[in-house]
């Protein structure tokens, strides 16, 4: 059913309140994305409904919602999901003469008040805006125009200006900035290695990192590019790969490099004695998740030299309201929304019990040596999950931030 058909159908159901129609519409749109059933399969026909009393309609509504909720609680079955959608049809143009707007340095999307999530206070640098990959759950794609990838062309000059400016203060002297430890990520507005150094982005970052040895620059990618290794970037540029269970890579992370290709790229990087890291994020609760995440951990440990691994971040699939709306309206097939969508810190994610199960399982799959030598953390997650999942916790975000930076710098300087 199309968006219009769903709207027409739901609007014409008798007796339902505004809230009930809204819920049914969302359920109907999600069912279309999952590609198995339509909302009409859960309700009597229009004629039957019209012949019912108000309380009977209420009962059929509740039954329909409860059947779909049951489905959301069950791990996703990807064995029946083989969409024929052509993700290759998305071919954004590259705009390479984009001058840096006043602010391309920002902060991570954790809520700023109340420490609802344990946040490392990552600064984000939007050196490239929009991505050429097509991960189903991605919020970046709907944030920027879908037709173009903008590459900041004056990044060197912009970063120079940063030496004299701080995020919160108008001006600070050069020495103050140099004494601060900045942790900057470039993978929050695009994929950090999608374009490699084709437009000089990595060279500009390398130049900045060399002049600011106290700065940690973190690249994050789902690509398998390694030609940038010849740039000999300074050691305070850490390359990280976003990895996931093989099924998730194949069914939901469209146009990205395969899992093997990503791990081989990380291996090559580590073999050149460069520091690497991994984001096992967003973890997804699907049929076979334990076996596949266990295989993922084994593959990492078999291929990557632990002494070169700086960090491993774990996080669960999470949506903003806008992200869900865009996904539902796009009509692109996916099963990522087949989850309970529990409200948490202004977003929607798995219930805490599911998160606890997944994070502690993955962490416990790592051998002791990895647990001792690598900085493990939960990314943008509820602080109460740390102790049961990782066996340690912080009393506040500042403590986490400091510990993380100290671990990174210890590896960088080793
Ligand atoms: S690689 Fe990252 S930025 Fe690109 S589509 Fe996937 S999640 Fe979005």
C-alpha cells in the first residue's frame, strides 16, 4: 500500500480517535517497509467494521496493535527479507568547491542536559556533508539534501582559524587551545573515508593533527579504502570502522563495503602499525544475533593486532522522531523499524533488557587480553547499562571523557 492509500484507508475507519488513527498509520507504514503484510491483514474489512459497534471496533484495534507489538518484540527474521529495491539509483553529485560555513565544528547528538546518556563529549567536524552509502537506519541521509555531497574546500584555512577559536569562547590564546585535548570525529556528517583524500580532506586533517599533537582525530568508515595509507597521517589520527553482524551489513547497510572488506582494510591499516578502532553499532536484535555477533568478535580477534586497537564502542539501534518519519515516508524496504521503539532520552530504541542482553553478550565474547588492552565503551547509552554490561561505570560524563582521552593518548604516544 502506498502512503496515500494508507492515509485514505485509516482516515475512513469508523469510530477511531485521532491517537488511534495515528498509531495505525505508523504501524501500517512500518508493515509496508518490512514487506510481509499490510495493515489490512490485521483488521476486518471496511464493510465489516462499518457494521460494528464502537466498542467492537476498539477491540479489533487493540488486537491488531497487540499482534504487531508481538512481532516487534520478536527478533527480526532476515531470512524472508530480500528487497528488490535498487539502492544504486541514488547517485549524489559531489560539490567540491563548498566553502566552510561559520560553524562546521559541533558536538555529538547526546542530550545536553541531565546526563541522560553517558556522553564522551566528542566534537564533530562536518568536513564532508552527506554520504554516498545508503544504510537504512542512517539519519544523515535525511538531514542533508539527498542529491549532493558537499566537500569543504577550504578545510586547511578553517582548521587554522580553530587554533585561535574555541567552541564556547570567542577567542582564546593559541597556547590554551594547544593545552586542551580535543577529540574530534569526522564521521557524524558523512563517512570519513568515502572520498579518501580525493579532495584533500585527509591531508588537511593530517596537517592540523601534526600541529596539534594533543588533538585526537577519529575517522569513522564503512568503506574499504586504504589508498590514503600512503599519506602517512600522524598517529593522533585514529581510523575506526563501523562494523556489524554479516546479515545486517548485507541487508541494511546498502552500497557499503562488505564486512570482510572492512576488516581486511582495518587489518592492512593495523599492519602498517596505525591505530584502529571499531564501532559495533547499531547493534540489531535479529534471529541469529548471538551467533553472528560472536563470529564478528572472533573475526576481529583473529585478524587485528590488539596492541593497535584503541577502542571498541557498542551501541544499539536508536531513532529520532524525524528519522522515523523520514524512513516511513521514504518507502524504502527495511526491517530496522521492527523493534519495540521504546522512548529513551528523547529518542526511540530497544527496551533496556534487550540492550543489556546484547551489550553484555558481545563484551563477554572478547578475550581477556582485549578487555585489558582496549578501551570499551557504550556509545550514547543510559549510564545504568555500564556496570551490568562492561563491569565498570563513571559517575558523570566528565569522568568518562577524561578516561577515554587518557586511554587514546596512551596508545597514541606508545
Ligand atoms: S555510512 Fe554512515 S553516514 Fe553513510 S549512510 Fe551509512 S550510517 Fe549514514
